[in-house]
C-alpha cells in the first residue's frame, strides 16, 4: 500500500495484490469477470475503491486498486459482510490459490509499491 495526497484532498492509497489462478478454473474465472454482477460493482464503489483492475499473466492474477476513503478496514469489513459479495466470492475463491507470500487475514498477497509517478 502506498499513499498520495493532493493538497486539501482525501489521500489516495494504492494497493497491488496477487494470487494464483487455478488452471482448471481459468475459463470460469474469465467468464465471471466478463459479466461481473452490477451489485458487486456497486459495492466496490460504495467501499471507496477506484481504478480497480485485475490483470492475468500465465497463472498469476495481479490486482490494482485505489482507495479514496478514510477507514479502509471498515470499508473492507462492509464489503465482506455484503451477502451478494459473499456469494460472488463463493464462485471466484475456488478459482484461486493463495501464494506462498500470503499473510494471515488476506486472501490475495499484498505487494509493496517500489515506484510511483503521477
């Protein structure tokens, strides 16, 4: 996670995370993300995540998001408590496999930002 602040603006925290895509679930995962449920997208927005992207290289998924709120833990708890999001994760989580760098309490492995330029 890294932070940028424009004078007088809410700080933007950037997050990069990764996880493995199980090859046997590749097509299912890609299909799901080609047709993301509107309620899931609305919850992402409601939890103050912006510029959220997932990239795929081989069997590695990389996610990037910017957080523009002031209580990340509360917003992520709100997302985790949402019934529609929980159903979405029941479909997507089996498609994924944690990496060796995963930390307790995180499904995706957090990455350290080593460079940023606006």
